[in-house]
C-alpha cells in the first residue's frame, strides 16, 4: 500500500502554490494524496502568520491532530509556512506532538527532513535557503480542471512596512530566471492551461538574475506563448508599480484588465507610519495613470483599519479615498500586532470596539459601491472561463470574467476550462448572474469586467 499525504493550507496564493510544490516533492517520494488527515502518513499544515487570528487557527488544527497522532504514532505531523518560520522551535514546545517545523524557504529540504524524523528525531529548520521551493520544478497542481496555474516568479520582500511579518518569514527578494519561467509557461500551455498567474510577494520587483529583465518584459514574452489566454500577477506594491508595467498591460490583450493594488490607508500620515513610501496623492496619481491607460480596469485593494494611532479623522480619509476611487473589490482587516515588527510596540489607544466599528463602516461603504458597479454591467456581454460548479447551486456553473468577476449561469454540457460568452442579467455585491449567449448570436465582447 502506498504512503499517503495530507496538506492543509492557509494564507495567500503563494502559500497555495507552495503547497502544490510540497505535494510535488511528496509525490516524488512515492506518497499519494489521502482522503482525510487521519488517514495520512504525513500531515503538513502550511501556515500563515499575517494576523494573530491566522496563527490561532494553526494551533486549533494542531489540537485536532493530537488524537490522530496518538492513534498512529508513526504519522508525521509537520508545520510549514510562515508560522513555522516565525515561531520555530516554540511550535514544538507548545505542541510536542509536532515532528517537523519547516520554514517556507526550507521546504525544499522535505525529503531529508522526513528521513531524519523517521530516525525518530524532531526537526526544526528555518534556514532561508537560496535553492528554496521557488525553484522546485514539479508541483502537483490543485487547479487542473480550472486550467489556471500559478507560477512563482520571485519570493521574499525587501520592503519594511512597519506592520508586516512577511519580510521576516519569507526573507529577502529572490527572482527566478526569465528563461526558466518561459519554459514553465510553455509547458503549461502545452498541457492545456489557459490562464497563468505570476506570483511574488512584491511581484513588481521581479528581475531576472541573468538578463536584468523585469515584470513588463516577462509579461510581453509570456504573452507570445501560444495558447495562453490570460495573464495576471500579484501582489503589486504601489511604489514599484511603474509605467512600463502599465504600458505592457495596455498593449497586451493577454494581460487581464485587473489590478490588485493594496493602498492600506487613505491618510498620508498613517501611510508614513506604515512606512509604505507613498502618499495618498501619489497613490491617486498611480490609479489615474492606470485608468487612463486601461479605462475599464477592475481595481481591487487591501486596507488596514485601526493602525496604532489612527485617528477618527484619519480613518475618514480612508473612507473618502474609497469613495473617490470606487474600487471594484476590497479586502479589509483590523490591524494585528505581529512579533518583531516596528509597529508592534507603537502606542495604541483606540479601543477594539471602535476598530471593529470602523471596519464595519468601511465594509458597508464598499458593499454599496460594489453593488452599484456590478449592476452597471447588467445587459452587457462578457467572455468567461468556466471555473467550477457554482457554490450556491451545483446545477449552475461559475465562470470568471477577464476583470476577475464571478458570473453564475446555466450551460448544459459546459465544463471547467470552457471559454463562453454570457450576457449579464443581474448583479449582487459579490457576483453576477448571466445567461449563455448562443453561438450564432455571439457578439464581439466589449469591456473588461
Ligand atoms: N495586521 C492586519 N493586516 C495586515 N496585513 C498585513 N499585515 C497585517 C497586520 N499586521 C494585510 C495587508 C496586506 C494583506 C495581505 O494583509 O492589508 O496587504
Ligand atoms: Fe501569510 Fe504573508 Fe506568509 Fe502569505 S507570505 S502565508 S500572507 S504571512
């Protein structure tokens, strides 16, 4: 009987893809996927440390694994990802049934560490290796039928945002060669993938170590690969998101008219305390440049409320920025103090209840904007790539527009990966409904969303 693995993942797309790569390593060692954690010979929790809540979830999951480990002492329990990096050996002190603690840049060492654990030794490795998962070539892709693949182009972050744990957990920036990336993209196109999402903590800082080419060059060259219909990239930093990338987006039909550009705050004073390196005005100017080049771009953002010292007036500046820009999508969070970051020790007098109220206010504003923007699309045609059965109604399909909006619709016989034209019939704040347009009526699609 073959050995089985189970990987659970929290956090960002980079973590999702790292899990695919760890699955690739395990499959190379002869492991198959298990149906549930309790059946597995090795369980890996690929963790996120970005906020305290994400970290707590890991310890809950470890608590749940304790009984399984007692029942099968030979089961290997591993903690990978950013909590492993941040907490190191204290993970084993807190949960002594953990065999393996392995940081994001040490995970390429899984084979030797599994062997060491099997010699009945606990292993903690938080070394920031150069030959990390970034260069592991054979992921087991979880998105096969969606025909969308992640490709990590760089990892690490050289910025020093005062709230952020990522530079600690992921280390300094490191980019792959453009040659290896184009080979991977061509291979994926040959396998039938239609969409590629390039990933990096600061993806705009991508630079080929051999040729010096940057993200805009990579987009241009990947756009030439036959069979690739859509290219995306994340995550962008407003300071590094330059005109040459905007030009490549405008020039290339393959690059989705979609941009995730985290602003974090609408107050220049708070942005300075966050050490973001731009002001409200420069962010607004960047958005203007982007919208002039790609008028129907879908724009999403991240916002932190309740950063230490944020006043009511400064929070209002965030609200006014959101009203002014009218983002299509937003991810918003309450500030969470992370160990060792510059913001950890800042005096913070704002009561927790007030921070929650700010978050609710911001989210209510955004919901209204999203609903209006989605409703404005009713009656228009959009080209969607089918992703999966719809979440609410499995008799329907969910597809994604070039601008990253979800459309639910009926289409008998269609399967994930199909490219279809739908007419938008109604809209909610988070998704659209549509009807399939019969082929003979199909019109040239206009617009991006
Ligand atoms: N507290 C709250 N939110 C955070 N983020 C990053 N660090 C923190 C923190 N300490 C948010 C930022 C980032 C997103 C991925 O998570 O908005 O863009
Ligand atoms: Fe979480 Fe950041 Fe690590 Fe991704 S890089 S898993 S978001 S802490």
